[in-house]
């Protein structure tokens, strides 16, 4: 059985990085690369990260490469201001890519802007250039344009993650490698996505906090239609083998996540299995919704349905179909704070208090509510 390879995030925490390196080979699978933001002085990114100097960045790169793992630097801003195409800006960004590649051995860069991809390809002909998920590659013609610009790897728009026929066509006809994002919990065709990513691009460059306006906005949509959780395009750990012949390379989201979530997701996908709450793996708006409303979906129970077969052959005519809404009625529950949720909120003292109350172990849920509870502790 061919091994699966993963691109995993550096969240700015040195201890987490050491633990990721220790997980490099597991269950016959491997971490191929660790990706991280470029320093804010160079450019913005698709996630707001810790403020990083050039020296700190180079130090992290050295640690990763000395462990035998390659580095992918993410410079996937969707907007870098009115001077983005000014000579000074381009020289700074392309010069940084060249210097990191030639002097520090960085093997890959992720870009969203096709103009920058063209410039980087001309400057670094042997560099692996990955078209970011923020390039919105959701059809063959757009994939072709990015391949012509110089991208050799593509993280396609998650909206086509389950369109196996289209993914196969892109890989076979364009000769690019696909790196599919597995645990991003954004809404399918989210109406806020473009504006959210532009905001993040500016905030990440300006070293400012993102805020939570968009998480609440997306959460309101889920609150009105819980089927949106299943319409989203995440890939369960158990379903990655279904992409055989298309790709064996997958990307785990989490540059802005707590260490607990980064490590849990990495272990689950390396193991190709997770016995727990699906929300504990998902990031972005659906992940935040799970924490805010103490939502629960048994990942193994979902695997016992025909979910993947149904959604990977779906024509997305949601106005004629109630499958996802019916699945939400069947599997979605509320009102239980999992240990993992508390870990992801940094509430270690609360975990200790609950375990002390229940004899040293975290209690198992007796029953779930079909609607969110005002007091999430009432089911303990």
C-alpha cells in the first residue's frame, strides 16, 4: 500500500514543532513538508501568525531541514495593498524567495497570485511552486492557467475536493501534483470567503489580530442550516485512500491553531483514523461553531453511512436534495464539552477540575440535545 504524504503547519510554537518532527513517520505514512508564514516584513499570508523576524524564520527553517523534512514558505496573500505590483515590493518578495531557495535550501513556496508565480518561476526554475487554495482553482481552465504560470503543485479550491472526475482530469492532463486540503471547515462556496481572505492578508502583514466577525457570520449560516456542515468539503482521515490514482499528498490546516489541535489532526491523518468528535479535527468556521455550541458528530458513525459515495457523486443541486439536512438531523448533537474542545481553548485547569469531579477521568456523554444548550455543562 502506497504511503500517504502530508504538509503540516508550523503554528509558531517551538514545542509543537519538536513534536511534529517526532511524528515524521507514523503508520507507514510520512510528513513530507512543514509550511510556515514568511516574515511579516516581507508579505502577508492566508493566516495571521506570530510576529517573526528574518533571523527567527531562518532558525526555524534550519531546524525543520536538519530533521530531514522540507520547508514550504507560504506567501499566499490575496491582497498586499496598492503597492503590491510596485518594483520595490516585487523585488523584496521575489528576492526573498530567491535568497531562501538558494542560500537556505527552501524547497517550496506557496503563492496565490499568478503574477508572482510567473516571476518566481523565472527567477527560480527548480523551485517547487504550489498554487494556494486561495487561488480559487475550481475548474480545469483555472488550473490550466496556473500551470502555465509555473505552478507544479496545486491545492485546489476545496469546493472540488469531492469531484473525483475533475481532480483526475487536472492531474492527468496538466501533469501537476495535487495537494488536497483535508480539514478546513469553511462553508461550501462561502459568500464571505473573498472578503475574509482579503482581511486576513492585510491583518497578517500589519501584525494585527484577525478578530472573529467572519466566524460569527458563518456560524449564523450554519445555525440556520446545519446541513452546511456536511456540504463543506473536508476529507475524513478514513477517506483519503479513496483518492488513489489522483493524489497521495494532503495538507493539514492549522497555522493559527493551538498545539493540541495541530498535533491531534496530524496524528489522526497519519493514522488514517479518528475515533471521536469530527469537530475536533475541523478548523475555520465549522470548527469554531463546534466549540461555540458544543456540537458533536461521531466520526465513526458518519463513516458507517454512504456519505463519501453520495457526496463524491453529487451534482450540487442542493435545492432539489435534502441529504445533508437529513444527515444533520441524524448525526448532529449538542451540549457536550469534549476534553479536546477544552484543550483547543487552552482550558487545562478546567479539564483538571472536571476530571477531579469524575474520579480522575473525563466523563463520557450520556446523551446529546438536538438543539444548542444555553448551559453546556447541564449534560455533565
